[in-house]
C-alpha cells in the first residue's frame, strides 16, 4: 500500500512538473517580440501535448476568430477537453486538447489538474491576443496623431503661403483687367490677357481652398440637414453624370437629425468628394449617396464603383497637393479641403477603398444639441 502511494505521488509530481514546464514555455513564447502572431499561437498549440499524461496520444488545437492552429492527429481525437478564449466578455475562440485512445495508466482520460491547466492556457492566449491588439491600436493611434501633426504643420504653412500670394495675385488680376480696357488692343494680346485673367482666377481659387484647409475662415454655423445638402449639391452634377454614364443612387434616411454647421462649407466638402468619385469612374459606374444617423451623429456617405485605391494611397489622401491624377486634372486640394471642413465642424472622415472595386468616403458630424435632447 505504501509503495503504491509513493508511486502515485511520483506520478502526480511528474505531471505537475510537466504542467509547470508547459506554462513556463508558453510565458516565454508569448513574451517574445520577434515571433509573429500566427507563429506564437502555433507554438502554444505544440507545447500542449507533452504536458498531458499520455503525450503520444494527445494533440491540440487553438481556434481564434476563424483561424486554426493545431498539431498533427487532432482530427482523430476521440475525446476532447476544451476551454474558451474570451476577451472583454466576448468569446473569440477556444483551446482544445484531444486524446485519440483509451488511457491505460489512468481511470480518467483527463486529470483534474489538466482541466485546470487548459483553463490557464486559455487565459494566457486571451492575455496574449489582448496585448497584441492593444499594441496595434496604440500604433494606429500614434500614426493618427503623427498624421494630425503633419496636417497641422501643413495648415500653418499653407495659410502663410496663401496670405503672401494674395497681394501679388490681386495685382496681376487687377492690371490684367485694366489692360483689357486699353483702346486699340490687338486681338492676340486680348486673348493672352484673357488667359492671364483665367489663370489668376484659378490661382485665387486654389488660395481660397488653402485657407479653407488651414481653417482660416470661421464657419457660419446654423442648423442644417445633410439630406438638404445632398439634394442641393447634386443638382449641379445630374447632367454631368448622365453624360458620363454614371448612375446616381440616393439612400437618404427619413427624419435625419440636424447638425449645426456652415451649409456652404459642407456643400463644398460634398462637391469635392463627388468630383473625386466621378474622376475615379471615367468609363461610367454607380454613384451612391447615403445618409444615416446613430450614436449622436449624422453621416453622409459618398460611394463609387470606380478604380479604387491602394492602402498606401489612402494614407496620403488628405495631404495637400498629393494627387494620383494627371497634370491639369487635379490640384491635390479637394480632399484635404473636405477634411479640413469636416474637422472644423468637430467631425471626421473615414475612407474604405479596394483596388478595382471602388471607394466609400463617410463623413460623420455631431447632431445638434436640440436633436440629442429630443431623443432623451
């Protein structure tokens, strides 16, 4: 009897050492920064079988968000021990250990200690996933902050350049208009002056957009409705869309709450987004304008079925003068101006795009306080 008790004690100690070795190995691989996400989860799965009482009959599998990491033979398992991987109260996957045959040295396929072990492993997997996601979110936030800082710097620079250019540009335009009034002006000289005047007016429009981007113009804010902005703004594009073979679809939410905004500036932002969408569909397509509300905000979406953009292009969209268009087809200010207008109204723009399938620009603006109080 004493010999059997000692033998069971040795076996229990051996199993405990295996469990601790497994947890130590998991802690080491999780702590490594040079191992990819997938490699880490696959490595954890491979550490599990040796920790069980019958390693040669044991296999393991980790599932997470539809992805699977497993060791050979898991599909042959006749009994499976399972623990859920949960993050912030939501189930994201599971850790499973399977046994492919009866255990000769034990009355139970899985020991009580092994049930505790798999729960601990599921907790380690959840901790690892949460840490990696937090690092990814932090990096994304840092990138957004760096981008905002770059835009702020460019805004200051743009405002300075615009103010410096305004005076000489005004002189050029004024003297051109005076020269046109000179008696006996040759026909060719008149045409050349017309070109000077047109170029000056275009330059003045660019400066106006620069000042909008730099938020030098204070918005005149009143209650406005995005449905009205769409209705008024799109009347200028219907003929152009028909000529270009672009079908316009409107999906406007009824009873959309008002926003407090400068309607003219929001119309400018919409026009810039629509022009960008039409330029992405030179051979025709479908332009969808959608409004919706929720979470204390109202949204306007401009969706096209055009050429789409790569992730690298999307990252640079709101940088002034960045453009993928040919020379003479764009200044690279339309989207930065739209971004500046929306930001000045306390909102944001989100871009979803896929090469060959099209792009969606979503503007979200806070609803007016009166709307929020009415809902309460």
